[in-house]
C-alpha cells in the first residue's frame, strides 16, 4: 500500500512539473574557483556569500590601490585561511586594512652542524 502512494506521488509531481529535491538545490559553480571557495566557507547561504563577495571586492581594490608590502599580504592570507586552502575574505579585508599588523619575527638561527673528520 505504501508503495502505491509513493508511486502516485512521483507520478503526480512529474505530471505537474514540480522539481525534485536535486533540482531545487543550487548547483555549485564549478568553473569559478573564488565563488566555489566562498560557497564552501558559507555552506551555500546566500547572505553569507554576498558578504564574502563584497569583502573580496573591497580587499582586492584596497590591495590594488595601496599596494601593501608582500609580508602583510602573506600574514593576512595565513590568518584568514580556513582548513588550509579556504579563505575567509571578511577576515582578510579586516586584516589587510589594519595598521597594527606587524611583520612576523625573523626565524631563529639554525644551529650549526658539526663537521665530521
């Protein structure tokens, strides 16, 4: 009996033209890596994606106009990364504009290796 209802529901949705669940979900834009990254960070929530895109445009415009030093871009990239490759553009925008960001300290000197004779 349950199977008859399930088949009737599928036939009715096909006849009426209702989209199934797979069609209703938005498909990820596989050809645009920046939007794909933002989509994964935001879990495909539209409001979050808009905020990330706005911050991305602002941050890229700031970097293009003011040309911050390379160390600052690298520090902000490192600070804003999520899971290694995913970037939080809101965090990057806040970091790149922050005048209090300082360069990282130099690495400690490597110990000298003893020569064998």
